[in-house]
């Protein structure tokens, strides 16, 4: 960020001195290119922070879905066990009724 401000200050000073220096001044062109590269690097750093934040948010959402899936799997397993227990009770009651009938 500081480099962008320095490049901006250089750009103002450079534009004032461009009237005095020829456009083909290698030092001025190099400094302008360095400033442009610093600005691009700063922009990429901001973009990277945004992408890293998005990636972390997506990772958290994925982890949340995985945990929800595990919870639902556990609940489904408990319900299947309860259904099997209920089915066994029903069969036992049917057998008891069959024994009592003449």
C-alpha cells in the first residue's frame, strides 16, 4: 500500500518533470514500470486475501455439511435400531396371540 502511495507521488513528480526529460529516459521508464508492478502486486495481494477468505468460508461450509451428515447418519442408525426392536416386539406379540388362540 505504501508503495502505491509512493508511486502516486512519483507519478505526480514524474509528470511534472516529463516536460523537461525526454520520453525515452530509461530511468523514468524503469521507475514507472516498477510503480506499475508494485500497484499490480498490491492489487493481487488484495485479491488473494479475498480468495483466501472465500476458500476458508467454503471449507467451513463443507466441514459443517460433513458434520451434519454424520449427525444424520447417527440418527438414521438409531432409528433403524429402534425399528428393528419394535419389529421384534410386534413379532413376539403375534407369537403370543397365536399361542392363546384356539
